[in-house]
C-alpha cells in the first residue's frame, strides 16, 4: 500500500534490521520501504563514474521529487559525497 505516509529509504549501506524499520515507522507514523542500492566500488577505477552507475540502479520514480525519501549513505566518505552530489543533481 502506497500513500502519502510512505517513506522510501534509499540504503547505500547494509540492510537495516527489521527493528530499525519498525522504529522508524512508529516514530514517524509512516510506512517505510527500504530500497537497497548496492555499493561495491573498485578504488583503482574512477569512483565518480561508478557512483553514477549505482545511482542509475535506483528506480526513477523515487528520484522524481514526488516521493518522501530518506538516504542511508555508505561508510566511505568519498562515496557518500559523490552520492550526495548525484542525488542533488537529479
């Protein structure tokens, strides 16, 4: 069921434990749907191009500005920065 209470979590890290999802749903009175965007980077290649490829795996309807989203960034700071830049550009 999707309505204006649905929150999409775009997760670039590890899958969130179900207790965390339930806590988010309770605290914000929302339905949380987690969308995993796997980040597996080769640090010897161009990171920015790899990040663009990862961003392109996210369903377009989540990035069109009509959905409530929450982003869980990866632990690698440079990857998080590039992801932020690309999401902002969308």
